[in-house]
């Protein structure tokens, strides 16, 4: 089992309910996910006094590796290290001595003898997305009228596998095709994927070692003062010269944290267009050899849209890192439907789908399952932030500071690595650099 990464103890730090007359810290970082951890480390390295306050009882945010449920690493959050050539977590993971490796080319599509048929469709759709986004940008530049269609607007059902191919893009952003901004998904930087055998969540948690992080400390209010900020937490108040807020846009949109002065109208409007999507895992543990596929095989199958353009399915990452653990991955409204129906619904749907592929021996070899429900997480409220049609420009607004000393960072604010842990990490560093420049 993996040991919990050591966090600097702040048990002696008594925030209390006192009135503060001097700054307790130069900077407070709100949230100990990938962005918060990166910001805290950068600020500490710059010689500033900093504390990171985290609402939950662990670090990592939407990355978390569970080793208890199945006895092997199970990433209940992010697992894929996307865009390896620019992924900001690759080098730290290697430096930590973790087992990182390129995702093998083991994809297979049930019902297709030649898997290349599907990926040819994916390439065609990618070309169509790129061209449509270029046309929209030209129209906007020539007319001044904002243009940003949905992914569903440019998808054409050209063949038996075309919707299945389109779902490869919808899965990457956690939304249904009609709810996905064409230009936002086109801005996403692609590349090869890598995996961490120890768990991506474990990697992120390891980067928090030695940092001043206070867990179980939810923030309820951030008040801007003439000479700094005052942060109200469940355990008292902290005064600092500046604050970096790394909570999800779901938390911001639901006013779980109050701001004084209130957030600006343009940021409020952005939160209506950059919203949390749904992406969940149903982990299935089998007896050895139950699934006749290679380790880390991405298994897809034929999907068709319903009347609302929604697919009632997903994909499987099989035999993860040479274990007998398989993850069924679903997104958008179907993922939310399974979540609302309860964990057993997602587990049974995944198991029954595999039985349809490989026969009843799969059910006999099934040991146990576990399904995630990220929309129900009180300090998250979804998976990651995607843009609705018309919202691709709003990420820039979300990254702007508020009342001078309140800074924001997270995957939602990165222009080309949105919906990724790497993007969150890079934005945490960017926000820290903004703070450093401001305070010096």
C-alpha cells in the first residue's frame, strides 16, 4: 500500500476567531489540488510565507489514487497523463522515482476486425473540427460577431462508426456533443498519453510533500482589504497580503465561498458558460485472465445517439497497468444518469456490457466494483470544466484577478491544456508568478 505523502504539520497554528491586525502570511492558497500544490510550492520557493488550506481530508483534489478498495492502485479521478510532450507532471513523476510509461497502442473496438476503421473516422472528425473552427474564427474576425458552434453542429453521420468516433472527443471534455464548444475543444493541445503505475493521484499527492497544507479547513469567505485579504475558514480567520483561489468553477458558481466585494458580472457570466462536466469511473475487479485483452487496452464499441444526441455508453480501460482491474469510463448526461441511479447501476451497466462482449464467464470472474460520483463531491461539483457553445473565450476572464489581490488558477483557466491535471499545475505556477510580481 502507498503511504500518505507527508504534509507539514500545522496543528500548532491556531487561527482562532481573533481579530487580525497583522498579516499571518504573505499568501494563502485555497485548495490543495494540482493547481494549489503547484502554487504553494512556487510561492514557498520564492521565499514567501504561505499556507495552503484544503476543505477535504486529503490533498490532490480531482486526482486521488485509492489502494484500499481493490488492493491495487485505482485512480478515482484523473488517470490519463495527457499530452506527454508538454505534460508538466511527467518530469516530477520521474524525479520521484515513480513508474511512468507510455500508454501502449492496445486499442480495440468490439465488432471491428480492423480497429483502424474507427481511428480513420476519428481523424476525419478532427479535420472537420479544425476546419470548422478556422471558418468560425474568420467569420468572427471579419464581422465582429462572436461565432462558436457546438460539436454536434459539425458532426455528420457518415458511417456506422462515426458517432462512436465523435464520442472520443466528448469523453475528453466530459460533455455531450450539443453541449461542447467547437472552438474550445479545438484549442485543446493533443499528444500521446502516459500512465503512472503507482496511480496519477499518488504522483500528484507526492508533489505535496513538505508543503504547509492545512486539511479539513474549508473556506467560507474571502474579503478584500485595503492592505490585503482576510480569509474566513471553518477554524477561524487568516489575514494575508494576497490569496490564490484554486477551487473548481463548480464551487465558485454555487457561491460555496463568498467574496467581498462580490465577483464581477463578467466573471459571473463566464461561470455560466464554463461549467463542470461529468466524467466518472466504474472500477471492476476480476479474477486473473478474465478479460482476453492486453494490459491498458482501450476498448470501445458501437454507439448511436438517442433523440437528444446523447450516447448511452462509454469506453473501457482494461487490465490497468497489468492488474486485473478494469475501468468503465462514461461522460456527459449518461454518466450523470448512472451516477444519479446509484453506484450499483454504473457497475452493473459496465459488467453487463462486458458480458455482451466476452460471455458469461466474465460475470463469474467478477469480484467487486466501485463507482465514482464526482458531481456529488461537495468541494468539487463535477469532473472538469468545459465550455458551452459560445464560451470558448471565457477562460481568459476566469483567470483574471479580482479586487487586485485575489488570484485564480485551475484547469478551467488554462487556454490549451484545459480539463487536465497538467493544465491545473501550470496555472498554479502562473498564478504564483503573478502574486510574486505583485508583492515584490
